[in-house]
C-alpha cells in the first residue's frame, strides 16, 4: 500500500514538473507525453512484452517519455 502511494506521488510530481518547466527553447510546444509502466523486467513473461508493445504504440511519433516503476531489473 505504501509503495503504491509513493509510486503515485512520484508520478504526480514528475508530471507536475514537466508541466511547470515547459518546453526548452527551440522545441515545439505540444503537450508533454509521459507513460508509466511497472513490473516489466521479464521478457519471457507475455505481459511484459504486451506492455512494451502498448507503450511503443502510445508513444509512436510523440517524442514522449517512459517512466518505469517496480521490478525493472
């Protein structure tokens, strides 16, 4: 429970920071894209592969960022 709360808080802080900082000089001012994923360490797990494919589709052409949480080793 505490880990989920800490993870949610960390994600909220990252999103707020990206929103507050805004684009760097010379960058387009489109909406920032941040996708979070967790427990994605095992490539033999079909769920991890499906998550990776989903993230690829979500970020295609956006220049977005992926934040990883949980078991990533």
